[in-house]
């Protein structure tokens, strides 16, 4: 006969095999978050993250200004080097992140990281719009060629590569 004292575990109910090393709550492997000190529940991880938001209000202003200026300069350089934007854009994103980190003295905030990502896009926007306007004008005149679209495409590629590069470098997160 079966031992009726053992709980039956169905496939819908995962087996609880772990405990949070902070609050000692039972957690399933899918709920567990690996930290350097062991597994924790998502609630404890979220509470710990709030401790790391150390940025000050003026940090947002300086970070935005620096990111816009550096992004514009990177976008301008990309306007001249063309195809090598594949290499320049991620490097420009890293440069933005490192300069911002230096300016804000390594203070952190998720809002700051998101603001820097937006600032990278804003800094690249003027040359992106010029390239778009150029493509529209050449299309309207009937002189449309692939070479008239390339500056626009390179600026779009700059934005696509530089903004996430700056965000992930500054936040220290890895892509999922």
C-alpha cells in the first residue's frame, strides 16, 4: 500500500526545494533569484534594490546634459564614418555610460539609467531627422538612390546600438 502521509505533488505544483536566505520563506526554483550570497525570493531582492537607489536630483540634470552632448558627438562622428557605425555606436554608448558614471560619482538609480538611455536617443535625433528629411526630399525630387538613404540608415543604426549599450553598461545588467 501507499504511504498516505506523504504529500502528492502534481506537475502543476512545482516542488518547493529552496528557502530564501533572508526571510526563510519557502520558494520554488522558478521564483528563486540567485544572489552572491545565495537564493532569495523576489520580494527580498526588490527590497534590497531600493537601498541601491542613491542618486541625487542634480545627478539627473548633469547626466542628461552629458549624455546628450556625447551622443550628439558620437552621432556626428558616425555621420562621417558611415559603415563603421557598427563599431562606433556601442563604443559611444559605453563612453556615455562611463562619463555619466564619473559625473554622478557612481551613484545609482534605475530612473537615472532610463534617463541616460533617452538622452542618448535625444542627442542622436538631430542628425537622424536631417537624414530622414534628406531621404524624403530626394524621394520627392525623383533622385532617390540607395546612397541618399544611407546617412539616415546609419543614424538609425547608431540609435539602435548606442542607447541599449549605454543603458546596460551603466546599470550593470545583462540582457535576458
